[in-house]
């Protein structure tokens, strides 16, 4: 049985694709994720001040 060059290439590329499919799936599963969600903080990291009604009504330092 004689095989033509085109038939050989078609079979060879099919075999390569069949062998590469699980490797591509495994790579997609093990690759680092593009979007990472942050863990919510447990407490506010800055200094806390008591809420004073007079201070709340006053404009801030950077108010135009």
C-alpha cells in the first residue's frame, strides 16, 4: 500500500494534535490565574478617631 505525501502529513498532524490536546488542557489548568481576588481585611489599617459632631460638620483640609 502506497501512501502519498499529503496523506502522511494529514496523519502525522492528526497524531500530533491528538497527543498535544491533553498537554494543552493540563497547561491551562496549571497556569497562574490572570485575575486574583484579594482577601478582605479584618480591620481598618489606619488610625481611628472618635466621631465628633463639630468635626464632622467642618470641611476637610483638602476641601476646595
